[in-house]
C-alpha cells in the first residue's frame, strides 16, 4: 500500500528550480519509496551497500561517470567526497533536477552542502506520516492508537507489531548512526540517556539536571542531545523571546519526532497503559507539535513554531509565527472543555492584543468558538497554517 505524501508537490517543484535536491529525514520515514515513486525515470543507487559505498568514496569521479544523471543517491552522507564532483558537474551542465540525494544524518549532509553545494541545492525534510496523509487510509481513527503506533509508514504498510518495530529502530539507530557520530564507549549508558529524555517530553530542558541523572558530564550531555537531534530522534522547541513586560524563560522544550517511538522508550505498550500514564498529557502535546512541524515541512511553509512561558508559569504551548501574523495554541488532552483551560490564552492576549487567532486544541469531537477562542479537535491542528 502506497500512501501519498504531502511533500510530493514541494519536492517536484524543487527539482525544477535546483540542480541538486537533498531529502533528509529520520530512518524509515519513506524517503527511498517517495523518490522512486516520483522519479521513476532516474537511475538509483544506494550507498548502504558496502561495495557501492567504497566505490563512491575511493573513486568518486568514476562512480559519477558510470551512474550518470539524472540520479538518485540514497544515504549520500556516507560519501561526502562525491559532493565536490557533483558541484563541478552541475556547474558544467547548468540543468535542474540533476541529482536527488537522501540521507538520515542531517548534520553531515548540511555540513557538506554548506561547503560544496550552497546555492545549488534545495533541502527538504521528510518526516513520519502526518494525520492528513493517513486520513485517506482505512485505519482505526482512535487517538490513543495513533499515539501508540506512531506514524512511520512501515507500521501502516506491512507491520502490525509496533513494539517490535521500535525495538529494531532504536537498536539500528544506536548501533549504526550513533557509533558513526561519536565514540561512545558504553552504548547502554546512551540508551538509558535516551529514555531519560523521553521522560522529559514537553518539559523545559534542564541540561544540568539531565546530566546529573544520567551520570555524565554537562558537555557530554550537550553532545548527546546534539546526536539525538542530528538523528531526528528529538527536536528542541525554542521559546519566543519577545518580552511582554514579563520575565520569560529561555530554555527550550524537548519533543520526540514520533509518539510511537516516545511511547516505546517510556515502556508504554498498550492503550490501557497509555490512558493511565502520568505523561499522557505531555505525549498528547508532543503529538500536536509533530503535526504542526510536519505541516510546515511538507508544504515548505516559512512559519516558525515557538512556545511562550513567563516566570510565573503562565505558558502558551505553541505560537505559530508567519510574517507579522501570530496564532496561539493551548493543548489539552481532555475530551471535555473546562473554562480554566482558556485562562492562559486570555492572559497571553492581554500581553499581545494583536494576536491573529487563538486555539484550544483538545481530544474532544465538538468544534466551536468560545468567545474569541477557537476550540478544535486535534486532527484539525494538522491543517493549521
């Protein structure tokens, strides 16, 4: 079963404007499937194959002469020596859509793009499936099932045991990607570190506290967080810094790229456990962040996502900033609305009376407008600009 991806039009448009297009994203997000589907006339090669990788690294000119453009190169970060040769070829021919490169380690790709292909390439991110992409598929449309299963394509295409998938996913990430990024002596310590991060989802990131609990140095903690971000395991949401006559916090909040992975790391393996879990509200908030972020990435929006919190604990979960327009979202995992859920939005509106729209996103089914605030089911958040 092929699931249409929202990023398809953006990706095709990019190949009409740039000679090189990079498609990055987490492992198993569907990059290879998408590129092969949209660009079936292109040659294809995958640097995961050790022999092909060695050829590309040791003889990049010969590799590119044999695999002529238009060409898809999967896991391109394994052979960064190719990039300079690709630069020379694209400068010579001055064509668009010559090379499509994919990779799951964003740090290495971005570093080499900056060095060799700046101005010649577009960079897009393919994340796990969004609710919009799954809405046309015949699936169980239950919130807790969505959260628990997560949104990686293979789970909906061929795998029924999500726990087994995520166990394999974590092992592959730790054993393959992390070992390439850094010389981590004890992999078990790193795995435990990832689990500790999961316990902090939706919370302000206190690096000192996390380092102490993990039993590692402060700088090691910062490096390991960087590896998790590089590998598309976590994302750090930055606070909105504009001061509305209040002191505001400046630490980021931590979210995971996929709720299924998050649940696996927290030891949640059933909807019954999820419903009663003390972090269910934070996990639901993580779900909403994922949907907002995917919508931005899939449609190449320039909107920025922030959160806002003052030193008295008044917090707005998400701010969507597009040019001079800003919308505020408060997230509640409840199925029913209580009047106090609207308090933070109203307080924030006093600090910023020019806010464009305010939303209360919840798990209930009835959408309505209460005073100046739009109350919407979480699935509608996937469509917000």
